[in-house]
C-alpha cells in the first residue's frame, strides 16, 4: 500500500466512486480488501453506508444502493 494511502482513505475511495454515487455496483478483490483495510473494517463501513455485499470466489460485489436482492439461480 502506498505510504499516503490509509485504510480510511481506501474505504472512502469505494463510497466516493462514480458507480457508488450513482447507486451501481463496485467490485473489489477479497485479497485486496484484506490487505488494504481488513475484512472487519470493510464490513463495518459497508453497514454504515447501508450497502450490501456478496462474495463470489475471489471477488466482492458491493451493491451501492438499498434495492432488494434476489438470487435467481
């Protein structure tokens, strides 16, 4: 992680991203989340924002809205 990049700034990048601001989805590698901010801090911040997240393999899919989620298949 670059010296200027703190876990708090890294979390802010997600919530300030164009996709998040437009209520879209954001992808993050699980390994990067663990390395940059830690799982607990990541989950805490997502709860604070009201975002929902699923893990699919090595990726987190963050839904940056409050819409209903339904697993189709």
